[in-house]
C-alpha cells in the first residue's frame, strides 16, 4: 500500500511540475504576484480542507475579473 501511494504521489508531483513549468513559461509574474498567489492558495486549501475544484476557481476568477454573477 505504501509503495502504491508513493507512486501516485510521484506521478502527481511530475504532473504538477509540468503544469508549473508551462504556466511559468507562458506568463511573467512579479515577486509580489507570487507572494499574493501563495497566500491565496494557502487560504483556499485551508478553507476547503484540500478539496480544490478547478471549475470553482475558474468561476471565481471570471466573477472577480468581469463582475460575472453566475
């Protein structure tokens, strides 16, 4: 069981690294942007107990950017 969980964690880390690399290559972030994003992410993980929803984050982002009330 431990080996299976370790294998899954490794695969997830590889995918996260790929995603992080793609995003970093696509956008330029300031140090302040990174600090703000990290603080926001820590709050989100604490509030959701680690149950992050991509769809919910997209909806919140659109709502914040455009005043969308979906």
